[in-house]
């Protein structure tokens, strides 16, 4: 029988990590069309940090944050999934317009629940959903590279950057990836990056030493403050996909396309949802991890009572991969 109360992280008002309060709340009720997931682990995301600070463009307080979770089905009144099924859930308003994954249970629309089967540990499974959805969507929708082509990842030691490198290698790409710290090139090497580049703010010159005509595609994860340089790293006919804003610089004042965009270089963007992570893609990736053909870049693992420290570590950039909370 499902418990009537649960432990959850509640944010009553915007603020620093201290506003993340762990307390007892009522387990959410579910109706047909919804699924109650018993959460085993959830990943940490910068968008949750922005929400906690009050910088998000949507959402309301008080709220249980968390845009993703991994666990098992506790109840699905509409019969969409059997109790005990392993699932992940993400996006669709989680942790913004309705309570999210920072809890022992989460209630979500059935359409944003993705089943899988795996014996991987929950700290690994909890790291996957949003990270894989973003990386897969960026490649499949944004860049659309072909096997044998070259890909630059700007912001490569982020969790999405590391996952992009893993997917790039699985799809036969030559991967160039950046870090601002020479000490972190080993992290890039550990996920199979072909060329680890130390980012001094001007990557285009380093890229063109390796590829005089420019790389075939690039993913921008840092922000608009370096986007112009990233665009100049790509050959004519190539594509840059704007996916992330690690620098928290989101907009370009006085954008002049003729000056910003090199001849023939395409600029796209990607921001997706659960529908962009089909169940076969998730299962294939988890199987590749289990077989040793891919890896999940877990940085730090926390417990629920350590959530404030986890957010503080996200802010200082000391996680070193994907932060995960295991319940």
C-alpha cells in the first residue's frame, strides 16, 4: 500500500540553496491519465537552479522542484503501465507548474513517462533522462551530423557536453570538446573525446589548426558570450546548435546577422521535451552502458537531506559531471 506522506524538497520562495527545505508532505493523488512514480533517484539540472533563484520564465511557489526522475510505477489508474515497471519521467512542466521529482513520489501525465528495463544502479539511471534527451535531441534535431563528420562541443565538461561526446563516439563522429581548465582535459579524455581543447575564449583558431576549413558541426552549451567564436569554428554548410547557457548569458543585444553569421554557416537551437526521448533510444543507450560501449558521466551522488549542498556545488561548478540524488 502506498504511504500517505512522503519526504520532499519544498521551495516556498526564491533564494539561495537555503530555501530548499526537506519536509513531510502528502503523497499526490493520481487520476486516469496520470502515473504515480516512486522515485529512486533524480538528476540535478541548472534549470532547477534558475527556478530556485526566481530566474525561470515559468513556474510558481511554493513548489517541489525537479524536472526529471527515475523510479518505478506505483500506480497508473488508466492502466498505461503496470505497477513495478521501471520508468523515467521528465519535463512537461515538472517542478515548475506542478510538483516535480525532488520527492519520494511524483505524479505526472502518462504521456511523459518512458519505460525501460535495466540492472544498472539507480545513481546511474537517475543521471540519464534529461541529459540523454538533451544530447540526443541536439544531435538528431539540431546538428544532424553524419558518421565520419567532426563535431565541436563548446562546454564539454558539463553533463550534457559529456553525454554528447559519448553519443558522438557511438555514432562515428570525431569529437572535439572544450574545457576552461587544463586539469579537466582528463575528464574529456575519459569519455572518448578525440581532441580536448582548453578554452581561452577563442576556440576558432585552435579548431582551424586541426580543421583548416572548420568542423562540420558544433554545439553551443556555454552561451551567447562565446557563440560568435563558435560560429567561426564551423565550415560553410555546417551547423551550430544553441542548446545551453552555462554562462547565464541568454540574449544577444543588437544582433546583426550579417556580422554574426559566417557565410553559409547555419545556426539552429534545441530545447526539447519527453517526446524527444523515444523509449527505444533510452533502452539502446542503457544497454550500451551495461555492455561497456557507453558511459554515464556521474559526477557526485547525494542524499535528499544534502540537497542544499548539491545546489551550492552546482553553482560553484564542482560537481564534475551529472549530480544525482538517490533516495
